[in-house]
């Protein structure tokens, strides 16, 4: 019963943390918009049925039932057509996309009242549009920064360092998928074991190349293929040279990539040291720089990873433990963290904070993708508007006016459909083939 209550507490804390993050994200849009004079009629956290709302001035604030996001209604997101007609309702406009754009303009018009002409979002200078739309994801990244900073400055960041000192020797060669099982008489003997390399041996050279790190040694072994291996070691203060050979075996590309490749194999594992480093804001920025690169790579592979999750749902393949998860999966991991009986209270707090910071950082980066309906799509539109007006000014041509975002609504709806589909796939995957906290 206690475990269940702790699990539920973790889930609730995670949902509350995300709701607060969403609320702050939307404030990142709303506050600069109001400062620039834009009319804001709604500020809501969540979607679906309204649980609570109140009106302050011209803005309705509230909370909805599904904590899957939030929104701020900025009046005048869509400009009128080139003829000044905000509805674009004409008898000749019978195409599907044209009618869709027309309906959107009509819906937008309902929020515009007399006296709002100079309070419409599309009338803002391009740089103000960028500030308003970048405000939301920037808040998420700021939340992540302050959480990471707090953790790194107090608890520190753990990282693993590998030393070219033999800590484990494979007695035999087994398939990568069966690593860790007991050797059988049918398994070939591993080269290092047959050559007499022992635990505690410090590897100083490999085929005449001086060894300074485990990563260097690993690359040399993997690149040696099927070939002679002359290994220089230090054992109990004595320098020895052992001649053996590497064999070709199928092994994962790296720790982060479990796809298999044929590489040289010797059969030794390094000594592993878990170290802790603490630091302040500069240390945090450096770490987040690496996270930015990793997140960009993850976003590039996102569609393929979601497809893998869809295949895992129907049992075609196993769920990738390093693949993306939804907020359902995040809530599950948060619950398992709080309920884990081998974690100290400090470890639970740190892991939970890192999970929340990671979600905020990913959401912030994701929203900067320059595709509608994401914030990055609106930022790209504002930058395009600035570039187009700048070129017209240099070439002494008439001002081309505002960028008509309404014409991109079909793209925005298609993008929204893709995002919704990906989200639903990950939610189902987290319910059917969930990922769990590593043991």
C-alpha cells in the first residue's frame, strides 16, 4: 500500500510540475504580447472541458481537464487578404483549402471589436512577433537551466570514466544479445582469455601504439578485425608483451546505439569509475550545450523512433529503451522513482528534478522547430517578413506588407495532425509496452 501511495505521489507531482511548466510557457507568450499592446482574450492550462475559469479585464484565465498543454488566444494572428477583406468569403472560392482559410479568417474576425485595429498581433513589427512567439519555449529552456543549475551546484553530475585496466575478461565469445550468460562448450574461447590476460592488467600498448585511454584502445581493437594483436601490459609492476589475435564479432555500435556491426573483438572490459562533478551556471551552460546537440539528433530521428514504437505496440519488435516517451511514460517513470525502495530521499528528488528539467528542455527545443503550428513556424514567418521587407527597401520597391500566415494553414493543420498522431502512438506505447526505470 505504501509503495502504491508513493507511486501515485510521483505521478501527481510530475503532472503538477508539467502543468506549472505549461502555465509558465504560456505566460512567456502572454506577458510580452500584452506589453506590446496585443489583445489577449484567453489564457488556459490544459485542453478539453473547462474545470475553472475567471475573467480579469479582457482576459479569461482558466484550467481545463486534460493537462496535455495550454494556449493563449492572441487576437489578430491572421491578417486580412490582400484586398483588405478579413473573411475572404467570395463565391469563386470553392476550393477546400481556400474555404478552410476563409473559415479561419471568419473565426478570427469574431474576436475583433471596434477599437482593436491597432491591437492585432499581425500588425506588430517582426522583432516583436519573434519575442512573443519565442517567449514560450524560451521559458521552458530557462526552467530546465535553473533546475539543472540547482542540481549540478548541490548534488553534482555523475559521469563514468573508463580506465584501460582490465576489470573483466570474457571466457568465451557469445552473441551480443546473450551477453552475460554462462559459456557453453560450443562457444569459442575469447582471445584475451586464451592468451592469459588477467583482471588488473594495465594495457599500455596495442600493436605498437601507446594507449592513453580506454576509448582509444576500444577503437584500435574494433578496427583490427581478424588479425594479430600484440598487447603490452603492466602486471604487478612488471612489463609484459602478450601476442594473440582479435576475431570478428557482431557488437553494438556504441553504448547509445545498440545496432550491431562486425568489428574486432578481444574480450576485455575496462575498469569503470563513477565520478561526480559540481559546477555553477557556466558548467550548466556547457552541459546544456551537449544536451542541445543530443536533442537535435533525437528530433531528427523522432519520426523513425515513433515508427519503432508503433511496431513495438503490435509486437513486431521490442521497445527501444532509449526511445522517446510521452507524458504518460514520464509519469510512470516519476512514479517508479518516488516508489523505489533502494533510492535515498535525496536521490529521488534529484532524479525527479532531472526528469522534469529534461522534459522542459525537450519541449523548448521542440517548439523552436520552424514548422507550423509550432512556435518556431511563427518565428520563421516573422523572420521571412523581415527579410522580404528588407529586400524591398534595398531595391526601392513598395512595402510587400505582412506575411499572410493564413495561406499556410493547410500546412499547419497537416503538421498538427502529424504531431497528434505521434503523441497518440507514444501514449499507446507507454500503456501497452511501457518503459520502466532502469534497475
